C-alpha cells in the first residue's frame, strides 16, 4: 500500500474563535502543527503518495505549509472538498488519485502514538482483505462509533454509531484501510441523517460482505481527536510530557522520513537550517548526527 489520504476539511466550528483566522490543522499541538501528527503516521506506515483534502480556504494555506512533500521524502498532492459532505466523500474526491489502488485514510485532527507503529501498520496492511477499522478502548463508548469483534478480535461482528447500549468499549477511531473498491462503494452511498456520506455506512458495506477487519490499539498507546478545546489542550500536555521525559519527539515528519529511509541526513540538516533558532531545529540536527538517529528506528 503506497497511497494515503488526510481528510483535513471542516470549518472547525467547535474550536472557534481559534479557527476564526487560521486553519484547524495548523493549530499548535505543543510544538508542532496538528497536521504533522497524521502526516507522520502515514509516513511511518510506509505511505509514499499522499493526498490532503481540505476546504477551498484552507487548501492553499496547507499547501504553503507542507509543500510537495520533498522534505519528507513523499509526494503530497492537494484537493478541495467544497462542502462538508462527510468523511466518505474523501474517497470520491480522491478517486482519480487512488486509481483503484488500496489506501489508508486518516483524519487530519487525529493524533496516534504507539511503540512500534511501523510494524503494527505493516501487519494491518498485510492482513487487510477489504477494509480495516482501528479500535481504541474508551470509558464512554456511546459517544463514538462502537466496534464489536469476534473472539479473535480481528473479525468485526457489528459496527454501530453512538449506540445507547454499546456492545463493547472499542471506539472506531479516524484511521481506516480500504481496498481498491472503496471509491466505487462510496459513490453508492446515500446521505445519512446529517445529510452527509457517513464513513460508518461505507464500513457497513464491507461488513455485509464479511470483509471488515479490526486492529486494536491497547494499553500504553494513545489516541486523541483534537477537535475540541479540551482534547486539543490534552494533546498538547500529553505530547509535552512524553517528549520531555523521553527526549524523543512525537509527530515529527522529518524524523519519520529519515527513519524510514525516505530522506538522507543532508535533507534533515537542510530542513533544520530553515529555522536555525528553534528547539525543533536543534532536535533535527541532533537526530542527523553521523551515528544515525539517537534512538533507532520505529521498526
């Protein structure tokens, strides 16, 4: 799997007035823009071609911030979602980009952290036979899409959106794997109660074909949807504490690209020289030392 989509649309109304004059995905999560985190996740998953979908107003801003992906050793393209017509529309907008290939879809406000993330994602990609949803245990599952799994925890038995009586504590997070039929399936969907093409409805099509798998994040991992004031603040605090204690950054796409072999040491140093006075730049110089990365790879 070499293609991925970051859906970075939406008006950011839940974060107003923070989003009154800037793009939600460029809001800071401690020391990095929010979009760095899903971008890093895709890079660590081995994705080489990335499509970022956003609003007409925010797409040019994101393009200015991230460019064509050269500093991350990937290709980044951009597309516009004219109206907030639902998550599943991303697969229709990206149909030409995907060209019938498998893909990974991640939401632009999702922050994931897991030791050995590359191995975890490569295993999930290798086992994907249709679609894969990723679950995270939560204390209040009725607020989320809820995954019920079989005993082996891979095969999905049911998927319900915000059920009153959840069948499990597994929330479906904003990370998905799809086979080459995803765009065609998305086109067959009808708008749901919110007038949008719902990602849950797309996943249910795979479930009805008995081709919907599940991968679970577990204790010690973390996932945050940074779309609220509280979760945006929680994410910043969690990232700061983790980075301060470990000396390693979370959501650093340049480091991820270096670890994955997408870019060389000179490219990391060139990137660092674009912002020589920042602590972020100092970190890039440190990981580009001749002996290699300070902490090894994500493998």
